[in-house]
C-alpha cells in the first residue's frame, strides 16, 4: 500500500473518531437537557413577559412554527425533601444556619495567632451557579481553623442496618492544601459542640483531602480495644482510582460512604464505587492483633552462624598466579607511523603574540607567548616522542581469592521465638462501632469558597439515592448542559497545556497535507488510456508513432518481409471469410429450436463473446493495415 493511501486511511479514521466524540458529546448534552426538562416547574418559576402566554394546547395543524425559538424557561431550584427513615438531612436552602453551632474553642499546641477557630462560614449560592435558589454552606476564610457542627435527629446506633453518609462538595476556587471531610462525633456525656476541636472524639471521618500533589479520600474509623478500652484509628486502603479530576474540575461531586453489617464497605464518588473492602482485612493497622508475637527477651546465641557461603579453607593459590602483573602492557607489534615528527612539539608559542605594554617582569614574572597548536603537526601523523599504545595484558589475573563454598555450619537467619500475644483479642464485628450523635466539619484550608451541601445520614440506601436524585443529580444535569462544545474544550485545554497544539497539528494538519499531496501528484494516464472502450475501433497512438519511426529507418529487405507478411494476412483473411460464409449457410439449414438454443447461449456468454469480438474488430480495422507500397 502506498504512503498516500496509508495517510488517507489515517486521516479518515481520525475524522470519524472526532465526529463520534462530538456526536457522543452532543448526545450527552441532549440527554442532560431532557433530564432538566423533566423537572417539575411551577408557573411561578417561569419568567415570562407580561404579554407572553404559555400555550400548551396549540393546534398541530396551525402551520410550521416560527424560525426563532422562544427562550428556554428559567428553572428555579427546588430543595430536596427527605422521604423515609433518616437521621440527618440538611440542604441549607432555608438560608440560615439554625441548628448549627460554631466552635468558640482554641486549638491546643498551636500559635496564639492561629489557635482560634475563627474561620468564617456563610450560607450562599455558588459563584457560578446553574440553579437559582440552590444554597449551601461555604467555607469563606483562608489559612484559618474552621469548626462547625450540628446534632442528629437521634443518635445512630450500629445494629443490623447499614450506615449511609453522603454530602456534596464543590471546590469553587480550586484547592491547594486543605480538607473537606466530615466527622461523625461520638455520643458522649460531655460532648459540647461549642467546644468542638480536633481532639473531640469521633467515630468516623470521611471525605476528600488534598495537599500538594497528594490526593486523598479518607475513610477512618476509631475502634475500641475490648481489653483496654482504648481507641485506635483504622485507615482504609488507598483507592486505586485517579482522584485528581474531582479536585480540579470545579464541579459539584457527591461523596458517599456505605458500611454494611457484614463488615463490608464502599466509598463512592458521583454514585460510582472508587474504593471497597472489608473492615477486617482492608484497613491498617488491622482490627485484630496477631495471636503470636516475637519474644522481646529472646536473644541470638553467640555461636549462631548465619553465613550461607564461606571461602574454601582448603584452597591454595596456584604457583603461576602473578598478582603483580599489570592490567595493561605496551603493544610490541605496534610500529611508529612514517613521517612522525619526533623533534617537533605538539604546541609552540604563538609567533604573532606580543608582550603587553603594562607587563611588569618583576611582578608578573617572565613573559611567555601563549601556546598554540604546531602547524607542522597538522599534516604529519604525530609530533613529539612516540610511545607504543597500551593493550590488555593476557597474563593479568588480579588478586587471588579462595573460591566460595556452602557453609557446613549454616544455621539459617536467626529469628526470635514466637510467644502468645498477651494483648490478643478477636473482634469479628468491627461494624459495631461507637454510636454517634452529631456531624461536624473541623478543617484547615489554604483555599477559600469550599461549597458544602445536602448532608444526609440514613440506614436505607434507597432513601439516600432518592435524596441524591432530587439534589445532586439536578446539579449535574444543569452543569452538563452548560458545558462548552468540543472545539471550545480543545482550545481551553491547549491554553493550559501548550504542547497540545503539536498534537492537534499532527492529527489534523499533517493528514490534510498528505491527502492534498496524494490527490494532486498522482500518475498521469497515457493518451491511449483516455479512450473509452466502445464497439468502434480506436487508433493505437503509440503503435502508430512506433511504426512511423520504423518506416524511416526500414531497409529494402525489411520492406520485402513486411509485404510477405501482409500477403499472408490477406490470404488468411479470405480463408476466414469463406469459412464464415459456409457456417452461415449451415446455420440457415439448422432447425429453429437449435438456433434458439444457440442464441440463449450467446446471451449468457455475452461478456466473453463481446470482449473477443472487440479484439477481432480491432485486428481487422483498416487503420491497422498499411497499403502496399507497390
């Protein structure tokens, strides 16, 4: 396959790929718009002009609609309503912080200037909101401690139902270093939300956290040791999914944690599982300690031999082993090249150099001209004293060492003996954690305008999904409908990453250039190929030109040979014409049924017959015969 065809196929593939991406993007946008149109919109929510009437009973036969489409109705956000069993639900659409308590405590082990939890909170809409009326809790301050919390409707107790915690986060201004996680505060007699600090006991900590290029999605629970009564943090394994997009796209994302009574857990972002596991096997440190531990009082014996290999004590150095032999020796077979200038140095003093006028020999010493390459050495194989080149010494063996053998006294790697773990316990139901009665945000952030919304805690997954469909799903639809087209996204990406322009050129411009080159520089057809194949004979231009050239150069002997050939061709032609007349007479004497069968066979084999006929016509054409010269 030629290079041009390869380029053509490549460009067509890229074109189809780009069209498919654009079509899929348009399809997603249409689906989002359909979802947005499915939202119940009251008449009050439609901002219509005073003289504009919303006519839904328009006659279908009234004619084609006007070319100018009416403006789309403005959808006002409607707060989700909790339906079903739940422990906490907050959408902040009442435009108030009623029920939430701001912490007035100070953080221990911190400088006085930043020890206070004086970060500002506000209830407001997002900066670039797509739904009018949707409000949320916004972290307003930068480089300050923030703490706010609220009581649940009733404490959550871990029994035989799952725990589902979900809420929304939008990093409106991006995130450099800070968290957006929630804490489920443990139910204790001395729990005071006004004194909520980092050391306030919690049962679960869950949510996004980022600093530098470290993107985290925490799931931490505090497990109570049944023997000592102390609590220890257990961290879930790190998600395998790439979390970078959730922190950089400035979209609203839904974070969900599901913990089941069978100790399994799931972490979801935008209703997609990004991490899952089991509380007994997929957390560090493990919930249950090992049954045996190494004896801390056990010590390795002094005669314990851990060497797997040792030097052979019976080995002796060979008598011909020369440890003093050099690694390289002069090459005795080397010969000094002819023309080598032994008496000429490689560098000489520059004859054109002059001593500076300010040169003081008492202070600067005797002046010497700077060294330059000797011009006589440029044409010679070398200058100065010739020395033989060095080669590897075949007798060199280096320092002798005894060979290594297996250690007959090898006892293996020593390890302390195992003893029963005095702190061992076995908790097969870590799901049954400490009950919690409040939810709180205790955060430090170097970025402001972090938007929180639609907190929900329940033990019914269907109820949680219904809450998410009425809140987050509507935001997702509105944000998707407002996304720019494919071309705008490509330009925006190229502005952030200039190297993408090279990719665009290679995938778009280069195939176009190859197509143009392929189409405009094709092989020219010969004049003979321009004739259309018809039933009438066409002159063979090339043969006529060759015959004209041959006539000019032909000798008398060649002319006689040609005349003999023409006579033979004429005789052959007359013979064929007589045979044709005989066949025609014979055909007329055949029955009609036989002639009809032959006509059908000729029709079926018309392609081969026609092609043979055309060749015969061209052969018989008068243009292909020259008249006799006599």
